[in-house]
């Protein structure tokens, strides 16, 4: 065991893992975290807590993570972007997060702040996501800070994750980047939302052929669609996301009132299909401001009960 | 070259404030090439200011002069000589020129008329693009001559990130993804091995992050 988190235990035991996403509020209200956490409790192995996603200020991922730990609700995966912190702040936050009982960290570059709600902010990007993975691994395994100084007892024991967008172009480099993330020390991978299972399976085959599926645990991303409009937006505007036309048609045909239910049905089908793809060790359900729909999707996909390890 | 653009007239007027006798100081190198602060732009600005204040009956005097470069002592001597007789110098050089003059003029305000933007190249008439950040440790031999520090919005060293789409950056469809360009270029050069290994965490202290920089070449000193 590298960190001994529940997520690590589930994955290393060979169980098919389920994670979901929890977006912290744009306020200091802990109740929002508690309520969202309780919705997901028992339905997932761990919950990603986003870090100022889309560069919009929200409650800190570490703080929200500490709340769910303290309340004993669900295990958090703290997301950490390199957009807002330099290596000094990141390492300090990592020590603090580990001290607060957080055991998983997903390393990301983060969306550029120009599209967020503080576009006039100063850019940081001292590190990129791959370098962040390497830094956390060195803190955990080599017991050193990035500068080379030794970390005294206790070192941060984190299960280290990274993201993968297999279908963004240039596609050829995406497997190379995945290999770099794994070489840097990514214990698990959560992918961008997948709709085009065939293309995803092709990328997975390349990754598995390189031995990456043995060296890391890959969780396929699921973003439940709420409407045909959302599907069209994702198709057009989100890099690496390709929503097939027939899926958009299904949502349109369902009509406005039934589109959400159809979207959830599609999500369940995608989970079942992705489960069959070689190398997929779990799913990561990103139900954006739709956390209450995750339990139903997990249940219908036949992923209950969650293992208790 | 250093690329700059002239500030809007209203902002320049606000910056000039109550100063009455002002020398508009042009620079004949980079900012002349990018049509921001050379002799021609100095004369245009002087005319605009004279007309503006003349029309309002405000008594101000605008002198004009352009030197070869405001970043070398031998060229700025004429400005230094005139200083005693002025209320302010309005420099149309890049920020280097403004600083360089201000460092040498204890009691005379030196005001900027330009916004200095970047180190860039002229892509075509009227179009300039940023190519270098002066980071102090060049890695262009590894990236096919395309600078990720300058041309990637996140300055990442192991790109492209997940925000690259159709060769464009997530910040705008008008911005090329530098890592897409690097990938295509390295592929054409048969040098893809350059980006297969992890580019380690960088030492940014060679750039502005290490504090203001100074270069001393002992072999050249007199």
C-alpha cells in the first residue's frame, strides 16, 4: 500500500472502482459539502473535490475534503491544480492536507484563469501536472521536498492521481503523455468524459500495449448528459470530448422533460460498455451540479454494493 | 525586437497632468520599427497634444526629439542636457528607455507614453507576435525552436495539456497551441524523443522570478 486510502484498497483488490465528483460551493457554507457528501455516501469509493474548477473561486478543495473526512461521510480525492500555487504553496498544502486525513490527490494543470471569474489574475504555473505528480511521489517515497531537503516524520502518504484526455488531438501524443504521467508516479488515472467508446477503446489498447494498464489504474470518465443542448455544447466546446450524433438525437427525441432520464440511461450504458474495455479499472462520474443523480446511475449500472475493505 | 503600443491620447493627457513644458522623447530602434515611438509617432503625438491643449486654451509647450536608442547612455545625452529646462520628459521608448532616463534624472519626472508589450516578431505589416520571454535559460533546441514558456498559455514543459483542441489553445480559438506546434515540428524533424522523457521542474530563478537581472561581461568592461 502506498497511501492506504479506500480508493487504493478497492483498486488493488481488483474491484471495479467508482468515484464521483463534488463541486464545493461559492461560499463558506460547510453544509453544502455535508449534504452533497451524504448523497454520495455508500455509492462511491471516493469523491473528487474540485479545485476552483473552470478558474472560478470556490471553497478550497482541502477544506472541503477535511470536512468530509471529519464528518466521516466519504473519502475525498483532493484535486490540486498548478494554476494558482507555486511549489512552496503546493508542498505546504500537501503537508496540511495529509495532516487533515486526506489520502488521495489528483494532480492537474487546471483550466486557464482567462475563462474564469478573475481573468485579470496573475498566472502561476510554476509546475505542470506531470511535474506535480513527480513532486508528490518524491515527497511520499523519497521523503524529500522538491528542493532536496528531507521531510521529517511524518511524510505525506498520498495515493497520487492524474488526468488523461485520450481523445484530444494531437491524439498520437496523448498516450505518450499518459506514459509520462505513469512514469512520474501516477498511481491512478481519471479520464476526461467518454462518449465515443470505440475510439476510447483504441486509445486504451495503445496504453495497454505499452504496459501502462498494469502500471496504473485507469478510471474512465462519465459525464451524465442533462440535455441535447449540453451534449452539443460538450461536442463543440470541450477538448477531447466527442459526443456521437446518435446520442444527441436520443436526447432530442426524448423531449425536454425526459432528456435528463435519457442522459442517465446513456451514462449507465456507457459504464456497462466501458467495463468491458481492456484496462478500465473503474469509472469516475462527473455529474456537474447533479450529484443527486449519481446514486441512481451507480445502482442501475450494477455497481452496488460498494466494497467495504 | 521589443514591441510596444502607444497609450490612448486621453491616458497620456492624464499622465501629463499639470506639467507645462514637456519633451516628447522618441526612440529610433525597436519602437520605431513597430510604429509606436519613433520620430514619426513623436511628431504625431506632439501635434495632437498641441492641438488638444491649444483648443482648450491651456498653456503648455511640447518639444520633440528622437534619438537612436534610449537604452544607451551615449544616445540619451541630448535629453539629459535639456533636462534642467523641462517640467517632464514623456518618453516614447519602451519601458527600458523610461527606466534608463529616470535612473539618471533625479528631479525630473519621466513619463511613459507607451505600453511595452513583448519581445516579438513582425509576422506581416501591422501584425506582431510574442516569441520570447527572456527567461534566461533557453530550451528551444529541445522544442523544435518553438518556445513553450512564451507561447503556451500555461508555460508548461510537458504539454499539450487537455485543453488543446484542433491545434488551438483553450484560452482562444485565435491562439495556437504551442505544444501542438512543437509536436508537429518535432515529428517533421524526427525528434519526437525530445518530448518522450519528462521535462523536470524548472529553475525559474534565471528569469524575473529570481529578481531583477544584471549581466556583467568582465571581458568587455573598460
